[in-house]
């Protein structure tokens, strides 16, 4: 993440009332989540504020609650999701991978992972394809 995006993500502050109205989580629930250590506010001049990252976490937890998860399970899923995002960010920061959008309207694309060697010794280029058939992979043997 470059410095501008990191700055927006870390420095943008959203008030407790805005978080509540955007997510449907009451201010009382937000305070309870703070007490439990699930979210952390940034208090400024006595007004509770949250980072954009915390807003995303609250929205994710709320979505899981609406799907029937317990609060503890929703928080656990939230933490797992954060790690998955970090792992994907690390994976796709590799300069050898090329991401190509093949259809903007349908959100289709390809990820060219470059040269791979399979366990059996065969070598080729691996490409992940996201299209109307879902996600699948092609191995172009060289």
C-alpha cells in the first residue's frame, strides 16, 4: 500500500455516530465491543472516533452477525479476514505477477504467475483465470 493510501486508511477518522449509521451497529454496541477489546477508538477532544480500518472491521463483524454468527465468532472471522488480505497483498506485490483485466463490467481477469516447475519436473507458465466459469487455472507447459 503506498503512503497516500496508507495515510487515508490510518488517518481518516469517523465519528461514532457516523459508524453507527453507516453500519447499523448501535453506539451502545460499539462501546461494548470496545470494552471487550474487539475494536479500538481514537478519542479526540472527548469525541469517540474510529479509523477507516475500524469502520471496515465493524461492517464485517455486523455482516457476520446478520448471517447468524456469534459475536466472538464474527470477531474471529474478522481477524482471519485481515490476515488473508495481508497475505494477498504480499502475494500480489511480487513484481513477477501480472494482473490483466479482461472484462471490466463483469470483473473478469487473469493473473499471470509466471514460470513454475511442477513436482514431476515439468515447467511452464501458470495463469489464474476469473471468468463466467468461475476461477480456474491454466498451465502452459514449455
